C-alpha cells in the first residue's frame, strides 16, 4: 500500500500506527514527526495540492479532511485514486476517525488500542464546577475565534471553559471591544494558525484589564490524531496556571 496524507494530524496518526514504509507523501504542513517532514515527498499545502506530484507517487490511498482540504481538489483526486475524507468536530468523531484509519491501513488493533487509551484519559478529566467565560482566538487582524461547531470548541469543554462563541459557526471575526463587552474572563491565544506570542499580550490586556490571557498550544486543541494522548494532561496544566491568576 502507498499512502498519501493531506492532513497534518492524520499524518502523525499514520506514524503512530507504524506505517513508515507505506506513507509516500505528505503536505508541507505535516511537521510531525520531524523525520517524515525531512524525508517524505511533499505534495504541496493542505489547500494547494500539486496533483502532478501525487501522480508520480501512484497512491493506493489518499487521506483528506473536509475542513482542511480544498473540496474541488479532493474530488478531482478521487476520480483517479481511492480517497477517504474525514469530518471531525468532536472527540467522538476523532476516535471514530482513528479506528477507521486503522481499518483502512490494516492496523485495526493498534488503532483500537490508541483510541481506547485516548478515551480513558479524557474520561479521567475532572472539570471545574464553574467554567470560565472564554474566547479562543486563532487569528489576528482581524481577530477570529473558534465557534461552537469546531473541534476546538469540543476541546474547550473538556478543558473546563465556557466558549463565548458557542452559538456561532466556524471562525467568526470579533474585536477586543466586543470581547470586553462580552464579559470575557479568559482569553486563549493559539499558537496556530496565527502564531500568537508574548508580544501580543500587552496591547490586548490594555483593553481587557480584567481578563486572564493565556498563550496555548494550538496543536493540542486542534490536532485530532494521536496527539490527543497529550491533551488531557495539558488541559489540567492550563487550569492550574489559571488558578494562580488573581
């Protein structure tokens, strides 16, 4: 089997399932594992796939995702190759995806073991009795937040946050003034896709003086493959940091 992955989190999953020899192509955003990023053929970006490179690789299976990849490009590839498209919005969806990829790649038991361990770790999460009113920003200029139909939203719930944008869809634009008016208690600044850093905090804190602002690892909120193993412990550490905030 010759596999191409067009989704970073699913690429990492294939690595975890031991498919070193089978995976022949990845995207330029598939940075984990670093050994694959350095050595595997890159077929373009998640939304700008180079079909001519894929044709040279002659894949038996292409893994894509409804949100992360361009629909027309995926449909064009599906006229020539077997393509499986995931659609992940919740932890349950992610576990189903892991098990399905295991079945597609003849790694049923390793995939089941992985999904079961992820499920066990999430089940052990203890949530706070009073969730903080929270916004999770993925972009700047304009500011954009994760809304209620995203995988990030589901992770926010497991983290013990009350998403202020739960009633909206996808990634709505917002402003610091609107966040101030919303009574935002916690503001999470993601490391991806926009690389928020410490330098962005002062200008935001100036307009949100009573809001606890935290930089967070975007991969642990949005990657829905084997990286989910690390998410529960990370969420617990974020809550501990928040407890130190007056």
